[in-house]
C-alpha cells in the first residue's frame, strides 16, 4: 500500500506543481514586456501539459525506462482532456466560444493524434524512434506558426479574455517563488512516481498502460478540469476550449515527440490497434464543436463525460482480467 500512496503523492505533486509554475512563469513573461494576450494564450493552450510532460519524461529517462507508462499517460491524458475536462465544463455551463483561432486549433488538435498513430504504426516491431519524435515536434512548431497567424485576427474581446488569465497584479518576487515552488514540486513528483511505479503496478496487479492511462492521467488532468469548470461557470468559454484543444495538441505532439526524442518508445500492438485509435476518436469529437458554432451543450458534455467513464471502465476491466488467476 505504501507504493500506491507514494505514487499518488507524486502525481499530486505534479498536478499542483504545474499550475504554480505556469502561474509564476506567466507573470514573469509578462514582466519582460510581452503582450497579455500572447502570454495568456500560451499559458492556456500549453500550460495544462506541463505536469504530463514532466511525468512522461521522467518515465522514459528512468533506469530501466518505463516507456510503456509514458505512452499510456499520453493516450489517457488526451482522452481525459476531451471527455473529463470538456465534459465537466459543459455540464457546469454550456460552452459558447467565438475565437477565430479555434477554427485552426481544433483541426490541428484532431490531426495530431492521427499523425502520432502514423509515425508509430510500425510498433511494436520498431519503437517510435527519435526520428519520429523530431517529426512530431516539427509538426508542433508548424502548428504554433499557424496559430500565431490566426491569433492576430482576434477581436479585442477575445484578446481580453485570454489576457485575463495573466496575474498582472502579482508581485514579481511572488511569481519567482511560485515558479520555483512549481519546479520543486514537479521534480519531487517526477522522482516519486518513477521510484514507485513498479511497486504500484505490482500492488494493483495492473498492466503499466492501464495504470498510466487511468490513474496517472486522471490525477494530472484534475487541475485542468477544475480550472475549466471555474472558467465555464464564469462564462469564459474561450479559456475552456483553449485548455481542451491545446492539451490534445500538446499531448500528441509535444509530450510524445519529446519522450521519443529522449528515448525510443516501446508501443504494444494493442495500443496501436485499439488505444491510439480511441484517442484519435475522442479528438475527432472536437470537430462537432467546430461545426456547431464552437458550442457545447450540457447534454453533449454529459455524453463526453460518460464516454470518458466508459473508457476508464474498459481499462479497469482489462486490469481485472489480468489480475484474475488462471483456472
């Protein structure tokens, strides 16, 4: 039980450290003179992936490497971004966004998991190599360039909403303390999770992929879900969609690309044939939002949340089948 408790503690540290770092870094970035809209947009779209990226890199860099855990977390985090985060936010209050950049960001977020599947399609015969990691990171750079171009066309009302994400009134010294505290929490959480992942998997008698795609992905996605619900309740639909679509894009391209660049990723055949396609399917659900005028109704949020619960139940059933003693 100690292994599980320490593993969860590590995940909590990652989940807490990420927003602290993003909050402090956003304030420090603003202090350099960058516009509040630019700082807020980056914080919203890429901030939620900080905890996941730290977790994934820690797993692939540990000795021995746990690349299957990183892959499971990438898949589970992407599914949680759409099913849990967007579903919970829409249940709190229907989403009605207007930002033009989502007409670019959402298709990019849908294409990202498909590109991940394409570069990893030969697994497990050939791991996702460093070349594949470079391809994913290059695709992310291209996506950012397109988003920067699209963001220039936003009206002032949209820019003001993203700018409101920046803690303008926070003293710089407080921002430094928050950023350093966030880094410390991320490092501590990464060390704990890497040290306890094997013991936790053995204690639960669960496959590594299931452990990371459910427990790890769910805990690291919780802060984003809370922020999205609060933003939805306040009528900040642009923030909600930015958190969701940005997370999907970042998980599939940045987290997977950086992890593969650090060490080739071993991916099971079942993951290629079943899990990544499910991940892509959840991302495709975002297209309904784009074609529905960037709106997500409450009943749609309920369906998304139910789909996420269904995915989690499916993974748990797999773990139970593995744990069941052979007759």
